[in-house]
């Protein structure tokens, strides 16, 4: 059975660097004040970008859970 991994990578055409992009869930948009989170991964290498994006995605999911517990 294949393992599904969500990808939050975007690559800029101008510089060739990867960025992390993730939608904020509707129930948290008013708390966070944004509909989408973005961050530069500061790399043009695919493998390194995937690794960094997975780290950020994990931290963001933890943050979402903490916010939901408090509100």
C-alpha cells in the first residue's frame, strides 16, 4: 500500500527556490488572521526542500492542535 505524503512545495520561476505554502483551516483563520501560510525554504534542491517542508508542516499541525485546544 503506498504511503501518501502531502506536498506543500512551490517553486519560484525567477530564482528557482522552493517555498512552503499551506492553507489555514477555516475554523482557525479568524484566530490566525490569515488564509494561507507561506515561508521560503531557501533552497533549490528538491530533496532538501521536501525535508524542510515536512518539518514545517509538522510544526504547523502541532500549532493548529494547540490553538484548537485553547479556543
